[in-house]
């Protein structure tokens, strides 16, 4: 994913309240084109917002899809 697009995505997600977050399927779709660095930053944001969980040292979305 291009750096500017990723930075805008992270900025927008940081400012959203948890109730306005996209559905899990959309979050998974967004993660498919990210580099490994971007994916880690994205996953940490999702955990901090309560949209993902740590699972045996990995980060998984609420639908069970592993991000890292």
C-alpha cells in the first residue's frame, strides 16, 4: 500500500470512535495490500481500539483472521 494512503488510513482510524469502525471483513480487506511494517502498525492500532486481539503472540481480528 502506498505510504500516503496508509498514513491517511491510520490517521482516520485513530480519530474514529470504536462504534464507527468498519466491519471486520473490511478491516481484513484493507490489510491484504500492506507491507509487513504497515501491517504491524495497523494491527497495533486495531488492538488499541478493541477491534483485534492478541492470540498466542499473534494478532487476530474478531472474525478469526490472523493479521500477524
